[in-house]
C-alpha cells in the first residue's frame, strides 16, 4: 500500500488540475449512516418520492419524522481525518475542487470554502421553501417538529424541505454541469468512499479517464471502475488520506 500512497501523492504534487470525488464511505467514519448498505437508511425506511412529498401532507409528516430520527447523528457528526486531509490538500494549493455525493456539509466544516464543494445531491443542513426558495437552518425545522409542527411550512405557505435531491426530483443542473466540466478537464481524479453506482454522479470518473486523467480509487468495496483506474486502494478513507498528506509534507 505504501507504494500506492506514494504514487498518489506524487501525482497530486505534480500541480495539475486535481479533483476529489467523495461518497458515503468518507462520512460513515464520522457516524453518518449510509443509504444502500445492509443496515443503512433504506433498510429501515422506504424513500418518500418527491411527488408524494409535494402532494400529500401525510407523506410530508412521514418524511420529516424520518429526518428527525436522523437528526441526532447529523448534529454529533464531525469531520474525520479524511475530511481534514482533503481540506489540508486544498490549503496547500493542491486540490481544485471537491465533488461530493454527500449531503452532510462536513467538507465545509473541515475548512473547504462553499464554492469549492460541488454538492450533487444537495445539503441536508439547509432547508428550502419549495415555493419562495427561502433558505433556513435544519435546526430551526427540528425545533418546530419537536414543538409539534410535524410538517413545517414557510411563512409564505410553501412546504419546507431539506435542500437535498429526493427520488423523482430533478438533479441540480448547475452543480451537475460544474462537476462535468471539472471532471472533463482535470489531470488527476481521486474517488474516496464511493461505490460509483449512482447516476449521474458515477459518470464523473468516466469523464475524467476519457480525457486522460489519472484515476485513483480509495474505497472499501468494489466499484465498476476498479479495473480502469490507475491506483486502487482498499482501505478506510480516514486511514489512507492522512498518509497521503504526510507524503506531501
């Protein structure tokens, strides 16, 4: 593994356009449950589709009850050594942007500027009014739910919803376009903690290798790109990433 870590560090140090792509595997190490694995969120709950949320108060109550169940894990979660290592690489001027499938905001909490994190699936810490677009905090919504407001609404009468992408909801066009452009123009693309199964996010490493980028994958389980990447490390992000940073210092 040491040779692989050294090679990744060498490629990052070459000073090209370096992009990091992260998935649930980086945040599970911070105590955030994932969705697809056994015992994950979808094992416990059937997803509420977007059209159900918008058309049924019963569905909105169910949706918010689930969010309230997950709230304690979200509040307790802090950036782990993998998040901090990526932030350190950015501080060193070696990372151009992070593309993430995660909705927890831990990259920003670790020190990355908002504009350097492309959130393909949104951010659960932000609450958006589906009518007027006003943004508020998840903490405000949680307080309302605990006070008995089981499907909170905006003062304008619109439905409040975490600013994340639900099943049946359109992907954020601007974020997908930015991620696609970065992937197609990078020199180095590093996947951390993603099985690369969810579209269109999983297209990003494909765009990168089609345009000649060096592809590194750090993940505990298999991905469809394992045989196409230049370096594959089966390991925990929080153990591997700090070693890469140490090689840079």
